[in-house]
């Protein structure tokens, strides 16, 4: 594995673990579960703006993954789509970069 692929892998793992730690911590502290976490994303203009920023980035990444996957027939790259929406762009983007290089 090339050094750059190790970087993508490390970033994908970090992007999965670090944000998830904070999400789980918040849900445990408030006892509100996923619905409470989603409500917190819209608590003020700042968090709403950040939520929309990440949503637009996730949709953009999804379009890019789909277009490249269809063109290059690298079906493995499709794994980045659920990773993006279930975990976050911080995991989905480096994961896709890792998978697209794996060809």
C-alpha cells in the first residue's frame, strides 16, 4: 500500500471515530437519542448553517462518487455513500479517495 493510501485510511478512520465519539457522548449526556441530536443541529443559526454546509458537501460527494463509479466501473467506491450519510463527510471523503485509488 502506498504512503498516500495509508493517509486516506488513517483519515477515514479518524473521520469515523472522532465525530462519532462526540455524537455518542452528547446522546448519553442528554438522554435524547438520535432525535435529540438532530434537534441540536438546528438549535441556532450557526449550527443550522453548519448542518446545511455538511449536507451540501455530502450531496456533492455522492454525485461525484456516482459519476466516477459509473464511468470507471469501480463499484467498490459506492461504499463511501452510506459511510458519508451514516457517519459523515469526514469519513466518506477519505474512504472514497482510498477506494478509488484501490481500483
